[in-house]
């Protein structure tokens, strides 16, 4: 009868713990939107340049060597690799929580109980064997193995371990995204360096031409065909052009040092292609379809994995409302004398179960649950924003490539026209049919237009780099 009452009491207690623990606050739920437009500019060609290996996409051997060195020595990349190791260790830690914990234990101690206490009185009248009293003080020796295990009834530990796995995979994708950006940054700086080299070469050619023009003007002044003002204006233009080369040389130094930093080495000259920059023909880019971004872009996959981890965190936080079941067990030997330690009578064992659930003050658990859900919704918006940003980025670069192609064609024709104008203005000036200001203005416009042409070519190469990165190329 008594045993039946005890069992009923335990059952009622368990039921009340379960009912009170299972009440969770209601939350506003949101599902991520994975839909993307069907195409870029109505093209359904699935061929995607983002899947090309970076060594095939960047065929310049000097550029490839720089990228290869950066992938081995870039400090920021190595920092990210350590973050991956940290995430991997987090997975191991979560896996350890899911499994039983077993520990060996050994200890010794001594205990002197006061005589006039219940335990002291019992020990004083207790004999180990006939006419053998309990020793005083009483020593204690223990050796054994003890285990604890939380039974994962609500999959709380399993979800926590899987969330750690997703975060580890997200850190790997973060590393891939960094590789993509690193390659793009080096390629962009490399093409900028080639453009600066080309501008410096054009500048030196113009300095030589202006030197010759100044000599002619001086001869014409001696022949009283022009005034001292013309000589000074030609001289001023020459000095201005000579000053420009130092600005370009400074930009070359800074660009080389930026590449050196990305490569992970101290400043040194950067080996680059000797091919004329103007002769470089941009590669034909194929963007594929927007749905491929979900698989190609490391930052999108990183956001998706972070979202999966956030969803599991919400489940873990929700499981905190439910009762937890723990089991503890142990086996070993304990005695007050080492000579008795290994005797059968000294064996001990324990087995216990523990069921607990929050009843009254659940504010901390509710707050943790609400925060986990808010982070999950935050991760959904972050994922959607990443997908939207990637699509717009590709679309912008495709439009940029198209507009730069048209601009380069017009700018090339403008350079050609102004180059002819220089020769014409010189001939007219020599025959006194044109003012010297026309010659100076034509020379300056021609120089500026040649610089703009190089800048347009650089922007073309930069757009190819950026669209490759936007398509998710570089990490594979």
C-alpha cells in the first residue's frame, strides 16, 4: 500500500514537471525567402564564368604567382584559418556534452567526529569486530569510477552539437569568401599597377614631345615670329607635365606596397607583364542564371549555414523549458583502512536518476528563448539581404562591362582624333596660321584623353575581376 502511494506520488510529480516545463511562450515566426529572379537581362544561358578556376581565369603568369603567394602567406587568411580551428573545437566540445562523462576518482581523508553527537555516540558504541572499537580519528580511502549522463530526451544536446557543426561549416565558407575577395583585390591592384605604368610611359613620351616643341618655340622667338609669352607658356606646360610623373610614381609605389601587403611580404618591386596595357582584351564573361549564386557564392552559403545554426539554437532554447533527465552512476571501493580497501565488503556502487524542470522563475529561460528567436529572424534577414546584394552586384557589373565597352570605343576614337590634331596644330603654328594657345590646348586635351583611355581600360579589367568575384569565382 505504502509502495503504491510512493509510486503514484512520483508519477504525479513527473507529470506536473512535464506539464509546467512544456509551456513555452508563443513567438512570431518567419520563413526565409529563397526565390531569385529567373535571369539576368532575360538571358537563360546557364554557362557560368564563376565556376572557372582562378588560375584559368587569370592567365597572366605574374598575376597568378602573386595570388599563389598570397594564398600561402596572407596574414588575414591565416587568422581566418584559426577561426576555423576554433569552430572545429566547438564541435568536439558539443559532441562531448552529448556523450556520458566518466571520471576516475581516488581520495583519502581523516575525520574526527565530536563525541556528544548522534554520529559520535554511534561510533563510540560500534565495534569493527568483537572487542575491536572504531578507530579515532577515522581515516577514509576511496578509489572508483563515476559517470554522469544527461539523457537527451528533447534533443537539446543533439541540436546544440549540430548547430556547432553548421557554424564550423559557415566558418569554412567564410574562409572561401575571404579567398575570393583576396584574389579579386590582388587582381584589381595588379591591373591598376599596369595602368599606372602605361600612363607613366605616355607621360614620358609627351615630355619628350613638349621638349621638342619648346625648342622650336625658342627658335621662333629668336626669329621674332613669337613673343616671350609663347616661350613661357610652352615652358610652363612642360614643367606641369614633368610634375605629373612624380604623382604617378607615388601611386605606383603605393600600389606596389598594397600588393606586397596582400601577398604578405615586405615592400619589394612587383614583377608584372610587359605587354602593352592598351592591347589587353577583356575576357568574355558569362553570368549564368541567378539561382547559381546560391551554390557558388561562399557568403550566401555562409549566411545559409548561420541561419540553420540559429534555427537549432531556438530549439535548444525551447528545450530548456522541458524537464531534464540526468543519470549518475559509480562503482569502487571505500574503507577506513587500506588493508580493507579491496575486500568485497568495501565495494560501493551508486545509481541515481534526476528529473528537474523550472517551475516558478523562468524569466531567464524566456529571455534566452526570445533572444534565440530574435537572432534566428535576424539571420533570416541577413540571408535574404546577402542573396539580394549578390544579385544586384552581378547585375551592376554586367551593366558596367557593357557600358565600358561602348565608352572605350568612343574614347579610342577621341584619342585618335586628338593625336592627329596635335600634328595639324603644329603644322598650322609653324606656318603662322594657328595661335600657340591652340597648340598647347590640343596637347593638353590629347594627354588627358589618353589618360582617360587608360583609366577606361583599367575599369574594364576591374569590372571583369569584380563580376568574377560577384559570381562566386576564386575560392574553388
